[in-house]
């Protein structure tokens, strides 16, 4: 077989495997033209017609093929399938073909069996294909094509990588399908680097071969290497401008990686035109693309308009397909058009009365429209149907959604089962279009939003336990933020979770990225306003709210906008205006009891926000000295949330109001009434503990609240809470006892051992701490444990032991290329440099610092997209590494590289005063007085009373013979620090020469 024919057949098989049937047909026609006497291409052509739904044309083509010797068996099998797919089945023709199949099979040789096995493989009947392939391999010596087919059937049927790879390797030649198969084996076992090495061989050997470039593109995506994936897309398009798979991945790159929905929409228009041209009758392909891009676009209108058109095209190609009609319903739900959605789902149910997807969709629409009673009846019916089989994640989510009154435990149980069932579908899959489709980020957002409805509406205080709902939400959202780093909804939700978990720095970083990336996304800006408000930055909060309004005037119709604005006005003492806004928010959200309208409000508030609205309203009445109104609102809140999980939150909020009135006893009495069988019991006891410590100053009663939690819930988490409480009141010995209890109950929890280690260090029990850290590492401890242990060993001067621990950790980390491993590698390299410097191994320390710098530079390229919440932390680490390298070069008097590293540090933190001062000092040493002055001025702009910068400016002005300015700066310093200047013992210059600064160290003048 020539290379030209080999590539032609490979392309046909590839397009068929990937379900690009018209493309398969096009290449088959090319084969017929080139090799007119070869019936194989007519078989391929006939099969492609069947897959495309052109059954009569396919039957006519295959009727001719079935008489050809080598492909007769494959042709007969294809004809049987074609007849069975017809709306009216010709049973007589099928019976004749079955008889002919039996006769032909008796005398089938190797080639005939090969094409029969190939047809069954291409139709995904892997078990049946195995029978023909195994027989083919027995009747004559195996051919390369036969071995490749066997390998592909094994990997797709059994996922048995070992046996499959043997078949591909036994071909003894670098045939493209063998290389694709081998790469697939490595991909199935998550050995992506090896998969890439294999596919690169195919790219090099078969230059310009589009399937090889597409496979490379997919492997880069599996490795989360979006930039290289995009490069492969563009290379594929340079060979085939209409390549659908490459265009789909470009749209994915724009939407999932960059969050660029405008450009994504434009490229989606281009994709739609190419679909019409390249795959005009491929309903399945239209359906898949509509699903994939609608689930990953954060419900952006322009994208959804296109995906609806694509889904409509799938329906028009197969009008009786219930799944395609149900997809139209789903698309309408994403667009918020519930009546249209219900109409499509009902149409799907008419096509297939047993369609669970359609019935689930109808119930979803009913729940979203508030028809809980009707929906509950339908759900009960579906539950009965699923008694003998597991319920789908979507059905479990609807069960949770229907729990709208009380029964928090039932809701959590449904959601937990829903999450488990949902993620089970993706087990073993690498990042790619199939993974993203099954992940369904939009579905994850709905689950997280439901969890948030039953979470606190304001950040927890330092030391408080993070509520389980927030922990679970972060865990299930992380796969989305990892696989879709530019997804604006995922960034926003993670920012909200970080905010509520008390991590305001991470929350702010995420939300600023979200706001910068998509300026009209008002929710992010409103949440940023809340963060500023929580930090006491009322002016910044107000500005952020105005920014949200300037980009999107519709926010004025959102009750959340009014709620935040009211809080700002309350901070400014404008209580009457705040009251008006809060009442407006009550009306807009449908919360106001006096509202007689039965119409569902346009912007509903979550349960937590509705509670907040009541509480803010009551507090505003109280501040206006309208106590009766405040009491009335609280009574309404108690009535509105009675028998719901939020009833306890109202009680806790009532206790907070009592505290504001200075009535601690009433607050404690309210909290005591919350029993262990009620939701938020732990939070209530934490609040009681805080009152005992903050208001009563009684550490004994403070700890007793946590002991009560242990009595009711003797689980590891309760002991951890008690241990943390003891640490807060400076009782580390008691804390260690509590942590040890937690460790006994969960011996493999390395984080508990870490807490014990930290407590032991506080009590200077270093040897015991080391023992605990080693135990944590043995139990499968993470890099964090090893880092803590190395730090401790360095602290107690066991420097060689510290080095050994660090080097062992680095050896393991350097095998991985994921971002978290790279981050830890940087930290360990920096720690290694510090240990080696203490050990007087200066050359090795510099080497470690340089490695840390290289690694952290790679981290800083990836972290803004992959982990924006850790950007601030990683910038600070980068600054530390750069500063250490700069100081090392400064000691060697290598001022040029020192300045370069200091400036690199500034690129990560441009307002870092320490770095600015170091650069100013360096420029003075190099006699670059103007540059030094600029750095000093920058410091003084941020900190007018910075002594070091003031003193340096005095010296600078003196050197420039500007004595008046010099005296001015020195006078400023004397006014701030009278009598605190002493001569520098290191000075070798007379005071007449240098009256204000004795040496290059500005600090020498202000030493006590």
C-alpha cells in the first residue's frame, strides 16, 4: 500500500470514528476517483451514506459492493443495518441478506473478515467485531491493518491498555493509525507526556496530515496547555480552512480559557457557516456542538442565540428525535424562556413517552416557575420509575430543588447524591470536549447556587469553622475553574465562596479578574462593593456600585443592588434613604407581605439574602428609633422562615440585634434555645462562645461551648474546633489534647497532625513536633507537611536533615508539571536556599535561588488563568525570590543584576516600599542620584512619613548641593523623631563632608 492510499484510508477511518460522516464520504469519493477498480472505497462510501441518514442511496451503493469478493461480508452487514434503519423495514430483504451472510461467512478469508470486523467496529459493536477480528487473525498470518484494528477494538471496548498497545507495537512500522492508537492507550492511562511524544512522531512523519494535528490538539487540551492547543488548531486550519473540530476548539479556547464571549460569538457564526458546508446532514454533530458550547458559556446571550440555532438544525435534520427536541427545551431554559422550554419538552414527550429527559425537563420548568405541588407529584412518579435503577444527577438535583420548606437534611442528602452521580460520569476522562460536555459547568453552577441559598450571607469571622455547604461548593466548583479558567460565572461563584469563607484577599482577586474580563457583569461588581463595605471602605463600595450601574442600568431592578446601596447609606448615617431602598428591595424580590401580585418576581432573592433583607430593615427601623416597626419586621421574619432551615438564622440574627442593643443576656438566651437537632447548632454555639469571650471576657465559658458541641457531635471536626478555640485563648497544651483526640478518630488526617505540630512548636516541644510531622508524612502527607517539617528542622539547626527533607520533596515534585506542583517547587527551592545560606553553602544557595526564580517565572505565566485566587500569594513569593537574588548580587557588588532583580520584584508589586527603598539605595551607591530621587519620591507618595525615604532625600539633595531642600527633609525627620539621631559608628567620613548621612545606610541615622 502506498503512503497516499494509507493516509486516505486512515482519514476515512478517523472521520468515521469521530462521527464526521460527510467528511468521511468526501474522502471516500476521492478514493473512488483515484482507485476506481477498488470496491473498498465504494464500501466506505455506502457506509457513510447510511450514517448520514441517506438510506436508499446507501442501499443502492452497497447492493453493488456485496458482490465484490474482499468486501462482500462487510457489504452484507452494512445492508442489513441500512434496511433495519428504514422507517418501513423490508423483512424479506433482511431475511435474504441474513441467509447470504451465513453462506458468505463460511468461505470468508482474511480480507473479507477484516472489512466485516472493520464495519462492526465503526458501528461501535465492539463485541461482535471482536469475533470477526479474532477469526481473521487465526486464518492467516496477521497483517498490519488487522493488528491495528484489533488494537483499536481492544482500547475502545475494554480500555485494556496493555494488550492494545502490544498490537500497535507489533505492526513494526510507524503507521498513522498505529501511532494514533498507541497515543490513545497512553491517554487512557493518563500518561499524557508519552501520548504527546507518540503523536508528535505522526505529525513529523506525515507532515500536514490534519488528523495528526487534531490529535495533537486534543492531547494539548488534555494537558491543560491551551496555548499549544490553539497553535495546533491554527496549523490544522492552515491545511483545511473548513476543519470543524479545529473551529470548535478555537471557540472553546475563547470561551473557556479567555472568557472572550464577543470573539467567541463571532467565531461561532463562522463555525455555523462551515457546518452547513462540511457536515450539512449530521444531526448528531449539530446536537453535540450545541450542548458543548451552551454548557460552557456562562449563559451569555449571544453564544446561546447561536447554540439554539445549531440545536434547531439538529431537530430539522431528525424531526422525530426526542433527545434533539429536549435539547431545544434545555437551550430555552438557559435563555430564561421557560414557557418555550416547557413547550419543547412536551413535544419531545409526545415523540417518546418514555423519555426521562423530557419529563425531567418539564418538572424543572415547573419548579423554576414556582409550581412546587405539581412538580412534586411528577417527581414522585419518576422516583417510582427509578426504584430499580439509580437516579440521574439531574433528577436528584430536582429533588433537592423541590425541598423548599424545611427538611434541610433531605436537601443536603439529595445534593450530595447528585454530586457523586454527576462526577462519577467523568471518572478516568482527561480534559477535552467529552469531559466538558459531561462536566456541564452550567449544571455545577446551579448546584453551587442552591448550596449558597442555605449558606451564611456574610463572611465568617477569623477562627470560625467554614460551613460545610461552602466547603462542598468549593470542592465541586474547582474542576470547573481548573478546566475553564476564563469562565466568568465560575470565577464569580468561587469569589463569592472565598468571600463567605472569610478569604477576602482571594475573593477580591477573583472578582477583580471577573470584572476586568467582563465589564458588564454587574454581580461581580456588586459583590466587590460588599467586600469593600465589609472592610469598612464605604467610599470604595459606593464607587464600585456606581461602576456596576454605569455598565448595566438593569441592576437598578435587582433587589441586591438596593440592599447593598442601603447598607452603604446606613454606614453614612442616611437611615431614611436606606429605609426607602430596603422597602423597594422587598417589593422587587416579592418578599414584601403586602404584595398581592401572584406574578413571579423577575429577580428573586436567595433565602439567605431574604433573611438579610428582613434583618437590615429591622436594624434600620431600630436606628431610626422606630422600635415597634423593628419588632414587627422581626416577627414577620420569624413567621416567613418558620419551619425552614433559615428559622435558626433569624434567631441567631435576633441575638445579634440584642447584642447591638447591649443586651448580652437576651442574646445568650436566644442562642441557648437552639438545640442540637436543629440546623446551625454549631454556628449558634460558636456565636455563644464569641459572646462569652468578647463581651463577658470569660475564657472558661468560651471553651465550654465547644465542649458542648463535642458532647452532641463527638466527631473529629468537633475536636478540631475545640483545639482551635484553646489556641485562641492561649492554652496550647489543652489544644494539643483536643487535636490528639481528633487524630485518634481519624488517624490518616495529616492536617490534624500539622495542627498538633504547630501547637507543640508554640510550647517549644520541638522533638515531639518533629515526630508528629514525620507521622503525617508517612500517612500520605502533602507537600505542606514536608515544608513545615523542613522549616522546623532548620529552626532547631538540624540543617542537613532539613536539606534532606527538601531534596526528597523536590524529587517528587519535579516529576509533575501541574501548577500546584510548580508552586510548591518554588517554595521548596527558596527554603533550600535559606537553609544552605545558614549552612554557609553560599554557592549552592544561589543555585537554588536561581532555580526558584525560573520555576516561579513559569508559575506567574500560568497562575492568572489557572488559579487567579492565589495570584496575590504567588506575587509575594516571586517578590521574595527576586529580593533574595538582588541582595546576593548587591553583596557581591554586582549592581546591574541586583537592580534587574529588584525591578523584576517591582513588576509583581509596584508599590512595595521595601523594594523601592532598596532600589533607591542601590542607585545612590551607583551615584545615579536622579533615579534614586524618583524611587524615594514614589515611596513618599505612598507613605509621607517614611523615615528612610526622608533621610535618603535629605542626603540626595545635599549631594546635589541643594542645601535648602536637604535641610527641609532633615527638619521633617527631626520633627518626627526628636533626639533620636546618633552618629554612625561605621562612618569614615567627617561630619563636615556629610552632615546628614554618615554612610550609604540611611537607617544608621535613626538607630536608638
